[in-house]
């Protein structure tokens, strides 16, 4: 599939309500949480990096202990993060949420969006 455009509003709505997309979003956030909980923060390059590590690890610990904290809202947030990301080929009709999920998984887009999600969710963490 040659990707040449961003999704329309209706396509984003369809994708957001797709059960597989929702599960892949939750799994991406959980995987990112596992990454942060396993990362050793001893040798961080600077104070800002160390603070990001500490905030991410704190948030991630809560997710790993209670994965249900990552609710359906995560799919909505991932949709917001998709702005300007090309995911669909105009030549492929009709639109398929499954095909978009396959493309996103194959191109590590879920991982990138999980990074964005984590960064957004640690902004309110103060030490």
C-alpha cells in the first residue's frame, strides 16, 4: 500500500471505534510502561533527562501494576496524535481500519504515539 494522505475525520472516527485499534493502543502504552520501568536511570545525561525518566517511571509503575488505568480514552488520544501522519492510500477503496492498524504496527507508529502519550501524561507530574 502506497501511503499518500492523512485520514479524514470519518476515517479517524471509524478507526477510533475499532476494537483492534483500541487494543493495539492499550498494548503500545503498556509496552512503553514496561520499557520505562526496566530502564535504569542512574546514568542520565542531564537533569532534564533524569526528571523525564523519573516521571515516566513513576507513571509506568502505576500502569504495570494496574493496566486497567489505560482505558478507552487512550485510543482517542492516539487519534489526536495522528495529525499530519499519512496512513492511507487514495487508490485503496474502501477504507479499512484493519489495514491501517497493520500499517501502523509494521511502521512502529503505535510506538511513536505511545511516546507522545507518555510525554503528555507526565506533564502534570511534579516533584
